[in-house]
C-alpha cells in the first residue's frame, strides 16, 4: 500500500504536480496580485458544533490551484469541476461545454446535449 503525505501547505504538493492553475486555458504558475487559492474540487463541508466534519476532504485528489478570480467564477458563475484522478480535471462551463485539463494543458472534449 502506498500512503501519500499531505504537505502542511497544499500548494506545495500541487506545484510539484505541475504548478499551473487548473482552470481551462490557464497558464498561471505563480501567485499574482489576486493570489492563488487551493480549491476543494468537492466543496469543503464544515462540521457543526458537536459533530465532526466529514473525513477525507483535504487530500491531493480533492485539491486544485485556482487564481482568486477563477475560484470565484467557479463558486458563483456556474462553472463545475470534477477530478476523477489526482491532477485530471473535467470542467463544465455554464453553456454546457466540457474541458479536460491536466499537466499538458486544456482540451475541449464536447458539449452536453441540452
């Protein structure tokens, strides 16, 4: 069995995986004036008082680097993302277009039948 240690600061692990932000066509490799956020691909759930938060939320396969603006676009403007494997991101834009993003770049992979 292979166990991966989560770095104390998650961006360290992601910089080692490729370094660029994981939004389609992004090429940013360092924090700019708007910063770089560590995004939970599956939204983080806070625990209620007296109830612990769900385990396993903070792990390499649930992280992605996003610039601050892009993080807000994902959160508030209708973009969706899934991470079927660590470092492989499938994005859906608000118009139904799909994009595959990995360390080699972005590929448009189709449009949903709406």
